[in-house]
């Protein structure tokens, strides 16, 4: 199988302390009492955007994009596999893409609410929340980019900033939950994929064993067939020889019968002559005896 673009360890990306989203990580949490400068004032919109960019763009969505790239590589690697393997992986791939689309819609709704709450007449800082850093290449097929114009921090009020912070924290928690679900699905898909790979390897082994056994049976069958053909050829030759010998012996027997018939006729003629001579001698002998008595 071709290696995935992102190194995977049992279905997960390598741990990166800078990219982890953990509920216990207070350094990246948005809190109304912390704006990053220790003054206890509500966070400014620029700070809010930076935190969103760090936690959304550089962590969850980028990781999901890498997972999608990995799934695309797996789909390509299994493009010549069985149909059920391909269908299963494509379903997992589509499921993760749907999660991305869902996240994008939620971010769009969040940005729309932010714009509505701040007012349409405020100035724009033209800050972009992206999946990847600005210097990284964006892949249209697996990347979701959200661009919006957030209001300038100088026009925001403390109340709006505090409300934005609360919404941002809720959004972060929701994004963490979605990311956890996606990682869980990917882990399950990886386990199922490994199970399919093991099953495929087992089937390939059984197929190879069956092919070897079939080859051995074919060789044995061909050997037996050749032996039978040799025996048939030998029997045919013997039959031809016996037929020729029988015909020759039959011809000799007919010739002998003809000779015996001819000899019998000669003997019968000789016997007839002998009988006449014997009869004549007997008659003469009887005549002589009668004359001598007189």
C-alpha cells in the first residue's frame, strides 16, 4: 500500500503538542477574563481571530484535511482491490468529508452571527480563517476555507467582545467534539481496514495454496492421462498385431482345409479302386475254392 501523506499510527496522526485540542489546555481557551495581555479586559476581535486561526486553522481542520488526504491515498491504493473494500473505504471517506462540510457551515453561521452582532457598518480587517497556514498549498478537493471580514477591534464594545468570547469557547468545545468523533471514526475505519487487509491476505494465502494444489492435481492428472494414452497405444498395437496374426492363421487354416479336401478326394478315389480290387480278388478266391471241391 502506498504511504499516506500524513504519517499514521494505528489510525492517528503523530502527537504534536502544538496541535493538540484538549479541554485541559487553558493556554488556548477563550475566557472573558483573559485577553492574552493579563489585564483582565475582554479579548479584542483581533486576538479572537488569532486564537480561532490557531485552534481551527492550524489544528482541527488541518488535521482533518490530512486525514482526508490519507483516506484519498488509501482509496487510490485499493482502487484495484475488491469491490466491497473500495465501497467501504469510499463510505468512510465521504463520511469525513460530510463532517468537514458540517464544520464549514457552522463556522459560516458563526461568522454571520458575528457580523450581524457587530453591525454592517463597522470597518473590516480582512482577516482570513483557513484550514492551512497562508504559506501552505491548498487542495480544493479536500480543503474547506472560510474567508470573512471581521469588524475592527477598535469599534467593538466590551459586552460584544465578552459575548463573542463565550460563543468562541462554545464553538471550540463543539469543534473538539467533532474532531474527537472524526478521529474515532477514522480509528474504527483503520481497524476495519486492517481487518479487511488481514482477511484479504488470508484469502490471498488460501488462493495461492489452492492454486498450488490445483497445479499439483493438474500435473498428476496429465501424468495419469499420458500413462493411459500410452497403454491405449500399446493395446492398439497389440490388437493390430493379433489381428494380422489371426488373419494369417485363418488364411493358413483355409488353405489347409482345401488341401485336406483335395487329399480326401484322392484317398476316396484310391479307396474306391482298392475296394474294386478287393472285391475282384474275393470273387476269384471263392471261385477257385468251389472248383477245388468239385
